[in-house]
């Protein structure tokens, strides 16, 4: 099982930027497809972004498209989420997640991921 640890969250004003990082360890990092999700207070966990095994394919929720960019560095076992033009509605706990090895298609539901980090808080003030 892979272990995931997120970092980089914090408090930022609307219009600002943050870069989230997700470090993977445990089983050999066989470059699984990865995703970012978020959960706002009182709401369910929602899909934010997806990246395939080599970074050649990304997919974003409409709410973040054009503002967020997901990337990865397989040599460092890291996945990133660059968040620009942040809005108060982006406030949430952000989670990175890994798909099972061999599952390569775009995945937007929680059930399609089998490993999760503990999350990092992002708060955007107006």
C-alpha cells in the first residue's frame, strides 16, 4: 500500500496562489495515476484534478479549470497542485489520492482511488 502525505496548505487572500505537494512512499512508487480531491465544511468530498502516470494527461473539474494545474515528478515520488486565482469557495481540506496500479483511465470518483492522504487545509479569505 502506498502512503501519501500532503503539504503546502495555508491561509491566503482571494486572488492569491498556493502550491500543494503530495509525497508518496511505501510500496515501490510505480507511477499510479493520481488525483486531488477537496472537502469543504459540511460538504462531501469532491474531485478536483487527475493526472496520469507520466503527466501526459490531466483532467480538471470545471470549477478549477484554468486556475489549477496538476503535475508530478516521478523521480521524486511527488505530485503537485498549483492553485492560482484562489477564491473563497476554494476553501477546503485538500486530499491527494492514488489509483490502483494498472488503472490508467481518468477517474473522478472516490471509489476509483485506493490510497488517500490525511489532507491539508486551504483557507481563502475574501
